[in-house]
C-alpha cells in the first residue's frame, strides 16, 4: 500500500502544488491580456483627441471609438473567462486537496514525509498515535527523533543507498521488520513502505509505517509453542524408543531363553524310550514346529520393536541389516552407500534416522512397485543426510492426501530434531526421499 508523496503546506503538511494543476497566476494574466486592454484604451483616447481637434471627420471618430470599445470589451470578456476558469480550477483543486487530506488523516497506518534533509514535513494522526508525539512537536524536526539511537547511522546509510539505486518505491513486507521509537523511548517493531520523488529540486520521501507489535508477539508465541512441541515430541520419542528397547530386550532375553529351554526339553523327550511310539513322535514333531515358529516370531517382533543391533553395534550395521532384510523379503535389488564407516550418532538421532529409513522402505514395499532401491547415508556440514530412491511408478507430491500417514511420519520424525524432508517424485519416474537432520543439538545418551 502506498500513496503519492505530499509535500508540506501550513500545519497539516499538504501542498496544493503537488495535488493539481496550478492555473494562470495574476502576473501571467497581466502579460497576456494587458497589451490587448492597453491597445483598446489607446485607440479610444486617440479617437477622442482626434475628434476634439478636428483631425478626423465625425464618421471616422465614431469608427475609432467603436473599434477601441470592441477591443476593450473583447479583452474584458477574455479576462473574465480566464478568471472564471481559474476559480473553477481553484475550487476543484481545493476539493481534491480536501479529499487527499481526509484520506491521509483517516489512514490507519502512520504516514510520514521527509524532505531532502530528512526533516519531517508530513505527519498524520495515525503517526501521532503510533509514536506518541503530537504533530506540532515533530513537524520540521529531524526524523532521527523517531528512530532508536543505535539504528540511526544504519538508517542514514540505508536511505543513501535507496537514493543511489534510483528506486522510487519499496512495498511493505519486502524488507525485514525494523524498529521505531516512541516518545517515551520505547522501541517497537514496524513494517514500512517507502516512496521517493523529486519536487522543485528537492527529494521528498514518504513512508507508510505499520506497528506490528502484536503480530511479532504472536509469532514469537507461536515459535515458542512449536519449540515446546518439538521438545515434547523428542521426549515422547525417547520414551517410546526406551520402552521398545526394554520390550525388545525382554523378548530376546527372557522369552527367547525360555523358548530355547523348552525346545531343549522337547528334544530330550524325543530321546526317551517312550518316544518310539508313533503318536508320541508325531506330537513331539508338532511341538518342535510350534517352538521354531514361536522363536522366529519372537525374534521378528523384537527386531521390529527395536533391533538390538542398533544399540549394540550402531547405526551403520543396523541400517545395512535393515536394507538386507528388506531385500530378502521383497526380492528388490537394493544398494547401500555410506560415506563414513564410523558414522556413530547418539540418541535420539540414531533411532530417528533408522526409523525414517524403515518407514521409507515400508512405503516402497506398499506403493512403489519398484525394481531397485538406492540408499545413501552421509554426514556433512554439521548434519546427517539420508536419501532413499526407487525406480517405481512415482506420484504427484502436490496431490498427496493430508492423511498420508507414511509421509507425515517421516516429516514428524525429522521435524522434532529440527530437520527437514524433501520428496522428489513424478508419475512414472520413481521417488526420492531426501532427509537432512542437523547435529548441532545432538543429545547425549540418557
């Protein structure tokens, strides 16, 4: 939002010269119509003198007087016409000036104009409300009184660069939020649009200001809320992973050992004399099959909850095992590229990267119809990066439904550690999931 810059006039800061056409001044009227009027007067006087002294006959006298009178009448008519047009122009100009003044005074945003020496020449009521200074106290004063002292030098440099660029306007919101200073010395955030034009050899700048204190407070509150939510998600993730670790350990150690002991007992029973009976041998064989399937299921459930390899050996062996297991189950050709063999991440980063890789592979198995999968894991520039690419059917990311929980899960896991997820895909050209998680806030194990 911007308006035409308005130079000062009287106390309200508006100038008639900048609003409408000036019209003919009285000096210009005299230059145009003065000779015509003078010609008519001289003609009449000469005719009177000639008639009195008998230089002309009476007919010539009457003709000269008539011609002079007509010239004077024509001059008077033209002068009256121009004067009437001037009055109409002044009336229209006054109406425009009044409308512009009303618009400036009724504007909800602060409007301030300065001359080429950065002195205030226009200051509307909204500016008075925002800055707390009355109009009379700021007109013809330096603009520095509205700028915090620590920012005045930077403001002068900014205005100098703005003038050198030749730019005539800059819209609100195109620059970052800056600071103003109220009459009581309080600093507050503002957004500003600026326009610049020349008038009578002077540079006039008009600034439209908006107090964004409430918006900045709301944004700060939202930022804190998001940060708290992120910390809460990270804490919940840590608790969830710790519970999974405990359950997986118990399944592997307690239940696994119990099943192994039971399998040994069944094997012992098979060596006893009574085991020679056909019915007993059949029952023992069935029991062995149940035990084998139960042991396999226990190991599978334990690995899905949390692979003990991730805790015992680290992220790289766990990722390689996950990809190999995925390739065996789906029959897809999988390639793993890890740039650092000692990529050792602490929690919760290690489990987050592992879970994102696990979810990405699950999505490929469910939806991609791919023939090959490429996984790349690297650490660079203070972050860990993961990319999972498939050559499947792809999709249009813009048409993904909001309840696509697989993709939402990827973004949620990355977000809680300050990371980001980018998905490149198009129908018929496969899908690549790019994940980048910063390590500046990498937490120590708890």
